C-alpha cells in the first residue's frame, strides 16, 4: 500500500494598501498551491525572467528576495531562510533590516516588508522530504496592524514625508531600483 506524503506548505499572505486599485498580484495564481523542489529557491520580484514569482509593481526591485528551503542536521522538518537580493532596497523581516545579500531564518510565522508590501509568511509542516508547496493568499488588511506590530520609527517618519534625523538623511520608503533599459 502506497501512501502519498503531504508536503510542507509555505503560506505567503500578501498585502499592499493600493492592491484594490492596481493589479499587483495579477501574475500570481492566488489560492492555488505551487509545488516546488526543495532544492530550488523561490525568487520574488518584478522580473519574470529571473524570478519564479512576479509582482506587477514598478516600485519592486527586479529581483527583490529569495526564499530557500533547508533542513537542520538530524531533522526531517523543512525550514526556510530569506535573503534580500535587491541591490538598492532593504527588507524588514520581523522588524530587522536586511541589506543586500543578507539573509535570516524565517520563524514559524514571519512578517516581511519592503516598500508598501507586507508578506505574512507561515509554515505548515508536512512529511515530504524533496518538495514543498507555496500558497499565495491576498489579505484585505495589514498583517502588521493585525499582529499589533508598530512600524519602526524610521519607517513611520518616512510615511509622514519628514526627514529621519536619527540617520541625518531621508530614507526612501520604496526599494527603487533603476532599470538599465530606461533612459533617465
């Protein structure tokens, strides 16, 4: 008798304050699980050639972030790490800033923020060893507000349009990345 293993599922809940006015997630199959090999990283950004999942937003970097599955020695459980692959934009992971090529482990439930995007990522454990699923879901509310997480001071200052005097220079809210194909 053969039993089918259920894979670990990485739930990626998406929120953007302008999502009802713009088709930001039109290139993703919302509420439809994608099966991914555990060896393959997930890349999210606006470039369909280098990213496995594309956000339809010009303010998102061509390559924004990468999520990679891994296993701790002696553990059958899949875990995940996130890496900022944007050269100019920063990502906040549970309030901690990741610069270019920096990475951190995702907790059971993690909140990622870049620009105005918020991604609540949580892991549903499964039994499969060689693959996992990714399920994108759209949220109609900010997960940071739902969780009672305040924006860090420098991000809150940005929202007001004022200068962040703590770092003595304005900090951009958007991870703007220039595109070589566009003339300025």
